C-alpha cells in the first residue's frame, strides 16, 4: 500500500478531487496548508508573500492503483506555472478500519 501526499494549488483542488472520484478513487483527506517551495514565496509590487496557500491531499491506495492516481493528480493539478505543487509517495505498512477492525488493503 502507498500513501500519496499531493500539495496542489487551491484553484486546482476541485478538478483533482472530481477526477479522482470519477475514476473510482473517492477516498481522500484534504487539509488547507501554507508553505513555500524553491521559489521562496512571491513578490507582488512591494508586498512579499513568504508562504502561499495550498491544499494537501492524502490518498492511500493499493500498489497497483498508484500510477493511475499519480497520473490523475499530475494531469488535473498542472498549470505549467511555478508553484503547481509536489507529490510525495510513502510506503504504508498497515491500515486499520476503526469501526470494523479490517486490516491491510481490505481497510482501504
């Protein structure tokens, strides 16, 4: 199992979520975050914005679904501009559904 942590632009979030749901991946967690990447923020006029608003999506999936989910996030999150975001993929040792006690891929 894998966990995808995808940091995307707020204005791309709805498109990413809708496409994931349409393609059969409705489960996710969304967190509003602020941060900066290599560009170290932006300057508009005389104002410097050190941290920018982003959305963090957490999606846990079976190994064989990983590439399809990554492709969806890349396609729907892409604008071609600096600050489109990042995706991190992490190995998941176990998953447990609290209500039923199901474990592993069955818990997904």
